C-alpha cells in the first residue's frame, strides 16, 4: 500500500499574482522534497463562472487574466539549480469555459470582434460534452508552471519564458515530472491556469479553462542543469484520445506559423463540412482537441505542419 | 475472411523519376479504384546498400537522391478532383540507412562536413537496433507521395508542395488513407522514399531509409475538394512507441524554427548525458525516434516547441 501524500503546505485561492517578479514575497516556505497543495482560480481570475454569458466575456478585464498561485520559496534552491516539480494530483472543478477572445489566438485575423464566443462546459465523469455526439475526455493539467525570471521587475504571465510560465503544454498531466531552471534564491515557484483538456497548440487561445486543485512535490536538484523547460510525461501521450484514427489537415511552406494557420483553417472547413459545426465551434474544438505537429522540418524550403483531430471524440 | 488484394498493375524499381513534372509520360494507366504495387528504390536511388561506408556517402550524388516511382495515370482524374490513396501494404527491405549529410537537416550549422555520418541498420523482426539497449520499432511509411504539380516544368522532389511530394509524414502507415488535390489529367501519381521509422520532423534530414514494396489503391474522388494534403491515420498515433513515458525538451520564443532547433539541441545534450551517446548518434536518434510538437502557439510573443523522445525505445 502506498503511503498517503502528506501535505502540510497550502496556497489558497486568493494567494495569487498577475506578474512573474522576483520581488513578490513568498506566501509559503518549504523544504526541498515537500508537498504543497494549491487551490488555483481559473484563468479569468474568477471573472467567469458556470453561469457566465457572452456579456461577461466582453466585460472581462484581460489585465486580470492568467493569475498564478504562489510564490512558494523552496529552501536551498539557488540560481543554476533545477527545480523538479512532481505533479501528484489535479482535480478540476465541475465546470469550465472556452472562449474566442478578439485579438487573441492563432487565427485572430479570421475571428474579429463579432466572433467573440463563450462556451461553458459541464465537467462530469471525466468528460466534457461539446455537442451531441462529440465528447472530450478530460486530461487535466496546468497551463502555468513557473519560477521567478532571471531578471528584475514585473513580467506578464501571458507569454512563457526561460522561467516557464504560461507553457500550456497538454502532456503535463498527473504523474508527470517537470524541470525548470532556478534563477532566484528559493526558486519562487508558482502554478495555476487549470486546463481540463487541450490540444497541442491551444489554437483559439483558450483550453477548457477551469479552477484546479493541485498537489505537487517540489525538489531542488543540484545535480541537474537545464537550459529551459524539460519534462517527463506520466506515460503514453494523449492516452484518452489516442485510441482510434486521427484525421489530419496540413499546411506546407517556408514559414511554420503560416503553415500552422493553413492547417487549422483547413481543419475548420473539414469540421464544418463533416460534422456541420459552425466555424466558431470548429475553431474552439480545434483548440481543445486537435494537436499541431511538425511533420517535417528539413525538406527545404518547405516544411509541413499537421493538425491532428482524434476521431475518438466522435460517437460512432 | 477478407478477399485477397487483387493487383494487376505494377511499377518496377527502374520506373522512377527525379522531378515532379506533368510532362513525364505515365508508366502505368489504371481505372479509379484499382490497386497498384510499386517496387521502390531507397532515397539514395540505389547509390547506398547494406555494405556502404562513409566513403560511399561522401561520393553519393545528391542530384540522384529522392527518386519517386511512377507516374501512374488514373483514368477520370481531372484538376479539381481529389486523389484518394489507400495504403494497403508496405514491406521494408532487411536493411536501411540513416545519415548526417553536410548542409542538410535542421542543425546543418552545428554538424559541418567533418560530422558526416552513415549508419547502416539491419531490420529484423519488426525492429532496428540502434545500439545496445536502444531498439526502434519499425513503423514503415513512404516519405514521397505526390501527383503532378499545378504548374508546367520540372520541380525538385526534395521540397513538398501543393501536390504533396516529399511530405515525410510518419503517420501514413499501413491502413492510412491519404488525400491529395489533382492538378493534371490522370493525376500522375508517384510514390517512394521508404522509411522504416522516423520521428515527427525528421530532424537530421534522413529517417531509416530503405527500399520499400508498396501496395496502394488509387481512387478518384469527385465529391471532395481539398486545398492540400489531408489524411486519415490507420489508428492511434505512434502505436509502437507510445507505450511508456516520453522525455521532452523545449524551446520557447517568437520563431518556431529557432525554437525547434533549441529543443533538438537540448535533446542531443540530454541523450549525451543520460545515455552516453555521441552527438552525431544523438542527432540521428532524434531524427528516427523523437517527435516535434507545437506545445502552444498563442501566448504571444513566445511559442513553445517540444521534442518528445519515447523512453520505450530504451531497454529497462
């Protein structure tokens, strides 16, 4: 029988910050190897809830979005060390949201102000129902995992950096181990931005956003030096959706960003044509379920990016 | 009991061409829905063999590389249609090669002339042994799948294009269905460049290159119009390597190409440090086994590319 996880440290829902900044005082101090629980607010910082409407999305202040919970000071962590984060437990709320936010996302030019959309999900039994016959299995992870950056001053929590931050990497589910370089004494670790499910890329700019209850073990690694984020996944990738064929669209050309857009645009057309989805629904479905891969990056001058949609999300 | 595949059409090993060009006369003419077998030479065009050495690689003429077998004229195919290619059978030879070719590959700048490397593999029992304790399961597919391009004149078989070509997409294994737009009467389909295994990206520029015996069914789809390559995979992705945790390295920043390089450079260091590989071996192992994914492409201005190495290839 495994010993129960012993937690004596906790970061509460209101212990969050809106910038990565080494001057933010820690809310908790722990020894290396200790476990912390974190009660993380959703990416809207509590501005959206299960009863929210499009009007609430339009009124949402982007400056209050993507808060992270912490910081946690880990005794002994010094610049040059690596912080190892073992993801022990992740529990979503029973609701989540996905949105098309004007000006944000891979296809921001294609989805202007009039296309602003808010979708509220009910998360139940390990699944989120998108529409009749389309069900997304939950594979929870946190979009934000980071430490204080290597520089002074406040840095937005929106872009990721050498310190991690908004890494939005879907494979960091329970059982994974995350490695980040330490830049400040104590590392000053924070985490948040719960995602119940997401495709590689998070193309519309939002996943299934949800409050998240987090348990992690934080360990200082003096024997390991890494240039930036590395991780070990819990097991096979996308184990809940990688169970049946995928349908893939592609974009080729000398620019990987342009090819990513081409691939997602083609997938949106495929979803409209094959499943009768609206284009805004199709775009959001890509964000929560389709994976962007680089098929080839060496056959100069044209690379290929593929958008891979798991057909397992569609009822037979 | 399934009916055996009935084949009456064949493209022989010497029926290959070194450019995509709508003026190349077809070697075989078939009806829509018929099956063709293709005896495909390897990507060196037969310049390398199971006994080849580095001297042979250095003497290899790049102008003779990446030949494709065909073209096959499919009756009824007209511009605007879609050609559906069902991949029915793929059989590798009992040997293959992987090389670091100077001037070619994602990290060409890091691996100059002196790093030219040729590795000959023995392919046996569905596996290729890389080194003691490192075994790559074979997941064969063809790098080149294409039709005559939308323009006149000869186009290199190295870069992919709207007509497909050197798409190097590892998920097109037996049982997959590939869709390409038709640009010329008869489509003028060709295929080749057998790969016994490859990671997403093919980062060193070569996979496990091998002669391949191919069986495909070609069908004209007048009911489907697509902008460029699309496909349906045979089943779950990377089913032979996606069986255990992955170790991933990442690169972040505003340029996906630079971030891809950063991620692969970090993976090479990881492989050197963890498994004692030389840097040339590590680079080749990335090419045949590691997958490049776009973790996030929306948290402006920094995107994240991850290189994912399946730990299942390492003996416990």
